[in-house]
C-alpha cells in the first residue's frame, strides 16, 4: 500500500504544478526535488511491502506514507495561502514553505539510510528518473458492452428449479430454497432462474428480488419488494407503516402470480420479522430464497423444496477457468503454448475444490497474464500460497479467504486503495458508480499518468473499475443509458470478498469505522496511538444511535491532522444529526472528503449559519456533499480553491445571505462536478444571479436554473459533458440559452420550463445533445414538431407529463439514431408519430387505455399504431413487457 500512496502523492504534486502553475512558479524547483525524491523512494517499496510482516519494516512503511502526505499537505497549504494572501505578504508564505521542504528532504535522507540498513533493495527502475510512465496501469479489457455471463455446471439445476416454480399442481412446492456455503454460486443460480424466459412468462404480473444480508429492517425489505411489484405506487409505498405494508403485500400476492426472491437470508429472526407479509396457506405466488443455512429454509416452510448445489467437477472447474482466463478476444499472445497453459491451469484449479468464486478469482488473475512465463509464475505462487482443497468445511473457508487475499496482492498498486475503499460501504449495498469515482478522484487514487489522450479522470476511474471487474473482484450493473458518462451504474462486493477487503483495510490502517449505537463502545484515536496522516473515518448513525457519544466525538479536540476523509452513513434512513456537528466540524480542518447526505435535522437559522461557516473553513476539501439535507443557508465556500466535486442538491429552498458574493463559486477553478440545489435559491437583498465564469474545467452541472443562474456564463464551460437545466420565463431565454451552448461538449440535458411556443426548433439545433429529459409542462402547447435535420446525436428522449400536448410530428430524418423513448402522462396525445425508425426500446407509462391499445397486438390483431413500432425490440406498457 505504501507504493500506492507514494504514487498518489507524486501524481497529485505533478498535477498541481500544471493546474496551479502561476501560483507555484516561485517554488517549482523545490517541489520537483521532492517529487524526484518520492519517485526514488518508490523504487524501494515493492521489496519493503513484501516484508511488511517484519515490525520495523511495517513502521518504516507507515512513516513513508506519512512523509508523502506531509509533502502533499505542504504544497496544498502553499496554494491555499497564496490564493488568499495579498502579494506584499507572500514572502512569509514562501519562507515557511522552503523550511518545510528542507525538513522533508532531511527525512528522505534518513529513509534511504534505513533502506540500506534493512537490506531493502530498489527495483530496476532508475532512482533518478521521474518518468511517470513507469507503473502505468495496463488495461486488459474495454467494457464497451456487457459480456455474456459465464455459467458452467448448473444448467440442469436451473431447469429443475424452474419446473418446480411454474408447477401449479396441488402438490407443488410453495417455497424453493437454494442453500450452501459462501462462494458456491447460490445467487448466480437464483439470478439465472429469475431471468429465465419461462419464469418471466409465468410470473409476468410480478417479479421481485431483494437482498436481506446480516443487516436488515422489516419496513425497508417490504418496501423494496412492493416497489418491484407495483413501481407506479412507489411514493405511497414509501409512506406506509408496517401494518399497511403487510396488508398490501398480502393483497398483491392474493391477486397476482408473483415470484419473490429473498437473497442471502442469514437467520430465522429475519424470516420471523417478515413472515406476516407472506400467505400462510395456498397462494398464487411463489417464494425463492438463498441462504448459507439450510435450517433457515426448513424454518420458513417444512414443505418447501431445498436444493443444495454441488461443487463443480474437475472438468467443469477447468471449463470455467478456461472461459474466464482464455476467452476469445482478450490480449493473450497468439503464439502462447495453450497445451502447457492447460496443464498448469488444471493443476492450479485443484486448489479451488470446485468452488466457483475461487475459480473465477483465479481466472481473474490469469486473464491479466499474457505469457506462458507469467502463468508459470502464478503457478509457483499458488504452490507456496495455497493448499489443495480437500473439503468444504470451516477450515477450507479460511483457505478461500487466503485465496482472495492472494488475488488482492496480485493487484497493480493503484488498484489496491480503490478496492479497499469499497469496504467502507455497507454489506450488500449497491454503490453508485458516479459517486464512487468522484470519491476515488478526490482521495487522489486515480492517477492522471494513466490518462489517455482525450480522456477525463472519470473515464480513467472507469478503467480502474473495469480491471477490478475483469479480475472478478467487484460485481457491477451496466448502465442502460448508452450515452451515460459511465458504462457501469453501480457496484457491490460479494460477502466473502468484502470480508477479505475489511481484513486488509484493518491490517493497513486504511480507515476507521465508528458506530454510535446505544450500548456500543467506540474508540477515538489519540496522537500517541496513531501517527498516521491517512486516517479515513466512516461514521454509522443507525436509527437509535447514541447522540451523547456522537456529540462528544464531534466536540472533542484531537489530532485533527490524522483525519483525511469523513463519510457519515445513515443506515435505514436515519434523519437526525448530532447537534455538535454543526459548529465543531471545523475540528477536522484538514479533511479532503466530507460527505453528509440524507440528513434533515438542522434546526434554526443560527445552526445553519454556523454549519455553513464551519464547512467553509475546510479549505483542503476536494469533495463536499450535502445532498438531500435541509440546509437552509448557502455555505461560505469562497476559500475552497481545491474543491473538485460539490453536491448541494438539497430538496428545499436555500438562501444566499446578503454578504455572500454572487461570485462565491468562481474561485473554485478546480471544480469538475457541481450539483446545485434542486429548487429555488433565494439571493437575499439583491437581484443578481450566481456566476459560473472561470469554471472552465467543469464537466457536470446539474440543476442550473435560469431564474438565479447567469446564462451567459455557460459559454465558458468548454469541458461540460452533462447538463440539467430549468428554463423559466420566455421563449427568448431559451434562445439565449442555446446560443451559449453551441460550442459545448454536452452529452445529456434535462429541461424544465413552462413554454407556450414549441421548444423543439431551438433544442434540436444543439448538435452534441445525446439525452434529453423534458419534465412536467416543459411545453404547455398543443402541437410539437421535430424537423428533418434536428437532433442528429440524440439517443434517449423522455417526455413526462405534457398535459396539453395533442399532436407530435417527427419528420423523416429527424432524430436519426434515437433508440430509447419514454412517454409518461401525456394524456391528450392522440397517437405515436411516424418516423421513429431506429427506435429499440419504447416505454409507455400512465397513458390513456386507447393510446396503449393502438400500440399492441392482441389476439392476433394489430392496433392502428403497431406498424410504427413493429421493429422495436422492447415495448413496455405500464411495467408489463410486450416484447
């Protein structure tokens, strides 16, 4: 890990020399000397990392990490002070910086002496080279489309269980359980059944999948099931109490053929809390569960069918490994000795004892090894690291953990912190990819040296995730929006992989986890306990957390420099915040990352002002999220000159105090992702609008509102790739908006306005527009026309609640690559237009029955509009698939 940290700091300092070239001009030579020293230190770290079990080397590596962070902190401090200090006083800042850098150089000299004393040898990389190309991530795969899932050995199991589920005879099983040890493929098997065509046909009225895991809450589980079964009623479901949820569950299962999957249910207690929501007797619906414990299945229903998958045979094991490690299309050398590779592979796969998780992880290691020589090295490592599996008992489960640690150790240095970062999130949590990438970047884990020409840092982060996916260490869902900024939508870790990640994170002091539950002891690091400058804190606030402990934590002075990031995670919808957080968050003044989301208990204007001021003092921040809080006062952010991501997309009205400049954002020239409040921002005491000039690096801008945002500044946002806009006022404002968007690299836009004149002739002129969301009453007229040359790049169009729209005409040649269309609540629209020749997916929601019937083919008869969409691969009407 020390090698990764030093690489991160080298990358950060090099980037600052480019991004803040003018400010750092006078101290450039000193920074370059420090960078060269760190690069030289890095050559010793692979050998040192391999011997970190030796106490003195472990301490040395910790001190190296701290020194790297010290250098980073010194340079960032200089930038911050130079940005706010008047020129006559700059010499004081420069003198302090020079003394600090000399001190760092002395410490580096001591490290080189210790490397010699401990017989730590450098790699072949030149000690004087500052070439950042060395150690560059090799990319073994490009995820342009989802790969077909590799599925070996369980085909007969699938067909058998599908037959049981669709059987409606009196002696059919009401419950199907898949039980077995972790890593056996229970969830994969259940997913294959869930997505089977016979299941989709038989249970067309309702399919629901929820993961229970070790932490669960009854209301949340029932809500997730019901939202799957009746998505149109999501808002009312979220407001139901437990009794109403149970009643609604029984009602739905009584009148629909539903299949409900409870994945990864650990205990009988979990079922006892849920069972009231499932019919006790005969029902049209079926239940399927997966569990490591067969006793859970027997407890749920003694009359159920329990299926225990067997481990793969040696031949099946090799087939799975071959498909993973030697599949067609990877970058392996075509001259390789496949026969010898098979011999090595068959012997290595014996260590896996037929366990699919272990096999795909081994395949994930081998797929990144192009040559026979590298396979032979993996073979030798496997002989020394692993023992052949002889049985799947508890001891072998520990062997599997060793297997997963081996796969972690094989990661390139820059991927290790990215992988460990995932264990900060809750078990079985689907982690939003865009947020994760922004956090990785803010933590410095994504190296700009890995950028290819024309790439953004988000795209580099996606390549890191792609490598983790290729190695079967992370599970992902692909984004179904083709023009999205990310190919993946969210990610998660397998239980066993997360267990390993937590062990490694603890061993490497990667982050500190704190639970404030009542009766739960917690521990604060003191200066004497930890000298680490890299501590990341994850704070869990459950529903019944102890406010006394939390307030003590936030109000107590401590070694603030230890704390690099704080994520407050409110599990199960926690809404209250410790009162001490507001005025004492400044105690953590060296934070790079601060995330407080989904909390709504700020009380009183004074608390809001205090919190806003305190946040504004966290001048080292690169990532700040106050998403979905009820913060009332716009925070004082002028000094946050290093900020890269700012999330202020709160759900209530927010006020800008009179003394806060309308230029509050313009000094943040490192800003790349900006999420503004979702509703009105009230600038008290003035009519001026918020300015965005000088934010030329901005890539994401959401919730831009013409009533309080300066439209003319959009022209300066030359790197913008995603934009959501609310246009308020006249048609002239829309025209002005489009003039300022002409030269942008925008790929996605969302529009809210209340225009009486058709906006399409203006919107269709934006040549790079790919995704267009038009919300309720964007246009309040009766007719809409898309002209022949309009929307040349548009792939996705969503029309939501155009209450007056009656006619929509699409001329030939318009929207030539439109593939995805949603029409929702446009109740007066008479018919679907001609001209949607490239459409692949059409979704109709809450439209009049007559409109729906015109699109369907029922009982062999085609509706009047069916020929317009006969080429469409997927048609969904009110959540029912007519494909």
